[in-house]
């Protein structure tokens, strides 16, 4: 395995851009350091009093886990001081977090889900941190406005995640492919383990919470039935896998191919997943890896967020599998 650390990778990348100031590299460095700190705390979670809920409900109406709160604190504390940001938005905070005047600032905007899949923590199943980096429109100064932050995913300058699984992995893209790094806990560094990751054109795994079937409309039932009935190109039937942590389900999809789906339903008419901190960053990675991400009718990356915590249906993964879903929704719409 090539022993390139992520720091070396970032510095090499920076040297290739003659106008780079190092701010962006510094931002990613601090983000990665925060991920390493979260990873260390998660590894010890069973030994410390940090499992379970805090008793509070977050902005999404969900139970706040102690580790959610801890991961959010680790990220907001460090990233506020990194010097490259003008604002941040966390899944755990209702409002936009503007960088306070006592800290140096830049024109980058960080959107993150500090601990995706956190309801899995108590049972020691994978969780992760998802991040998206945007840039303030060129030339704007003064206090950053919400409108400047509400950008479609197509504007992202980088996106990625840290997956706290059997190994801790960092997967990210700055718009030049998707690269995966694995944390070597002995040296405390992420080493390049998965250069230039590509999603297979078609997979043989579908991933959806079928417990929601009773709430699906007819078109969504047809979509899932298609994966039940259809054979993948390799002649095998599709298999079902569902971790219930988007970051883990996406990571499997990125490597093995197939599709992850969280459709809208009668109980969640806009879908469950958040556009800015979950769907858009993973859509950026999917497209960079040759896959696709759709809300069932069009590209996730083109959806303009109406507010920070807007939700969206999500169909993401192998290009052919996502295309099959869009075709069924389109046919259904034409016949109704
Ligand atoms: P939590 O962070 O509250 O566990 O939510 C996880 C999540 O947003 C996403 O990671 C999962 O894919 C999805 O929800 C699972 O939702 P269901 O439990 O409704 O299937």
C-alpha cells in the first residue's frame, strides 16, 4: 500500500494550484484533526459515560445522543478557530453559526452532520461525520448572509466523510475524483488506501428501510418492487442491505455499487435526509466517482436549499440503478 499521508496529499495538491494561499489546506487539516479526535472518543465510548441520550431533542426533532453533542462541540470549537471560514451550519444547530469577530475568518462555509447514524451508537455500529465546503460568492464581505450560504450542491468546492467503522476512514473529493484514506492508529495518520474510487455502473444491492412501505405511494412501491424482481447485469438477484446510518450505507454503495434510497413517504412528505449536510455532499462524491444522485426526478446537486435544514428524498449510487428509479417515477407521472 502506498504510504502517502493525507497531509502529504493535501500539500501536493496545494502546490499544483499556483494561487493557493494554504487556507483551504488548513481548513481540511483542522477538519481531519477533529475527525481523529471524534474517532478516538468513539473507540472508547463503551468505557466512558458517553453512550445514550442527553434527554434533549434537536432541531430535527430527534433525540440528542451524548456523542452527537460531543462531536458537534469538537467540530464547532476547532473549526471556528481555523481561520478559513466565515460561517458554519451543523445538523445539530437550528441557526447559522457565524465566525465571531475575535477569530480570524476567510470566505469558506462549512456544513456538517457531526455524527450521522448516531442512533446506532449504543449498539456499536458504524457512524460517521459528513461535511460539505462551499465558498462565499466572490468579492462579498461584511457579515455573511443566510442567502450566501443557501447554495445548491453543485457549488461545493469539497465534500466528504469520516466513517468510524472497523477502521476509521476519510473519503473526500475536491472535484478531482474521490480518494479514500484509512487511519493508522499507530501513527495517528490517515494513509491513502483507496485512490480514485469509482462506483460500478450497476450494482446488485439495494438499500432502503422497507418498514416504511405502508407509507409509500404507488410509484415508490414500484421502484422497490423493480429491485426485488430485476436481475443485475451479472445475472444475480439484487440483495438487500440496510445499516440505517447513511454514511455507512453510502460507503458500501461507493465500493460495491448498487443503490441507497430514502424516498418521501406519507409520514415524511419531503423525505428524511437533509439536503445540505447529508444528500448534497454524498451526491458530490457519487458524481465524482461516476455514479448519480437524484431526488427521483432530477439531480440532487441542482436542488437549491430553501433553508438550512431542508429535507429531500434521496436515490444515490450506481448510475444505471439511479436511472432505473428515475425512469419508473417518470413513467408513473406520465400515466397519472
Ligand atoms: P440518526 O443520526 O438519527 O441515527 O439518523 C440517521 C439517518 O439520518 C441516516 O443516517 C439514515 O440513513 C437514516 O436516518 C435512517 O433512518 P430510518 O431509521 O428512518 O431508516
